[in-house]
C-alpha cells in the first residue's frame, strides 16, 4: 500500500542517519520514514509549492523560537501528541 492510498502526500525529502557500532558494523543511527524525518502532508488539499499542514514538529520549533525562555505549554504538547497519533493511524490503519 502506498502513502497516497492512506491519504498522505510524501515528498522524497527523507533524512537517514547511519554510523558504525563498536564492532565497525554499519548501522541505522536514527528512525526512518517517520513524520519528523520525512515530509508527510495530508493528500486532501495538497498544493505543490505552498505551505502545507504537516505531521512533523515544526510548530514546536516555531513556538520555541518565539518563546525561547518558555517551557512547552500543555496545548503544544497535546497538539504534538495528536499529530503523531493521527499519523500513526493513517500509516497503520489502526487506532492508536
């Protein structure tokens, strides 16, 4: 099943981090194909070249840039959780 079949637009803008373990073996150093290291947007309403609603935590970065000395308020934390739950449900077809 492709991303579009579950209502997501995916842009080939993924970030993969690799490294070597203590045995010199090549290993994956971080997650892959998650909302934070890949760009996923709702397919409905998607328009190339325009700002899109997304499933990443860019809004958290934006908040912290505007409020550098603040801790994250509950509404920002809840919004983050909601975005991850929605992405999980779209990608897996299962309720979180």
